[in-house]
């Protein structure tokens, strides 16, 4: 524990401390300005300052970012989910709805005829991903929710939507998916009533 110390005479006069504080602020200002100039003329590669000029410039998502859900697929394109309900049981928001059916293949017990996530209720905790014993659900799409139309049904993501995200990830790289997603978001922000549900 740091004990409280008596202030020195200079500290008690405040004026010197104010000048010292201004000196620190000015040194940062001049230093950051010099870094910006160096970066502008191409003599520096790293970012000059930590601030991102949002929305023109956006901070990259961390690799473990929990984005929109997807249902993973077998190599033949069928859904991996076995409708075991572990994700729905673990979900604290009770927003996963599964309708299981018997599979024609006797080696597979069940699969979900219906698998839906109500993203209006979802808190993006990732418990469903943790609970899944067969890696059938992931949140590694790198994209965030984007539906803005005033209809609660539009926020329910069905099995086909969740599977389609896996297909898109297979045929593209995450950076271009994120770029397209951001372009779409921008369009929605400019004219939210014209946006269509994906
Ligand atoms: S992220 Fe959390 S709240 Fe959302 S569906 Fe999964 S378990 Fe439920
Ligand atoms: S996603 Fe995983 S945990 Fe959820 S029902 Fe399917 S197999 Fe079970």
C-alpha cells in the first residue's frame, strides 16, 4: 500500500505542477504530431497514435471476437449438429430453438429439422459454442449483427442462414467478408428502411 506523502513546497504552490503538466501534454502533442508527419511522408510504418478515426477508419476485430453464429458442415455439406440440445440448455438467454428429427442413416441418431437463434435475445456469451460436443456451432464469422428493420421476426436466424455462413467462409477469406459486411452496414445506415434481410 502506498502511504500518503506530504506535498513538497513546489507541489503546494500548484503553479509549478500546472506548468509541469502542461509540459507533459505538450511533449505528447509534439511527439504525436512528429510521428504523424513521419508516417504521412512514408518514413514510419507503425500507427502514429492509438486513436482510430471512426467511422472512416475501423479497428480490426481481435481473432477471438465472438461474431454472428454459424452451423458447421460435414464435407458432404450436411449439418454437423446432432440436435443434442446441449447448446440450448447452456444458453442463458433461452434463445436457441431446436426441432430434432430421426435421421435416415441409422449411424446418426438425430439432426435438427429446425434450428433457430433469436438474436434479439442473444447476449453473445459464446456458451453455446463451449457446450457443443461436436463443434457444430461457432461464432468465428468475424461479423456482427446488422439487421435494422423494425420487425422482430427478422432477427431470428434460421438453420439455412446459419449454414450459409459456413459455406461463405469456405469460399472466401474473412477479410473480404468483413469488408462486404461493412459496406452493407454503411448502406443500411444511409437508408435503413431500404435494407433487406439476408
Ligand atoms: S451466444 Fe450465448 S446467448 Fe447467444 S445463443 Fe449462444 S449461448 Fe445463447
Ligand atoms: S449445435 Fe452442438 S450442442 Fe447444439 S444441438 Fe447441435 S450438436 Fe448439440
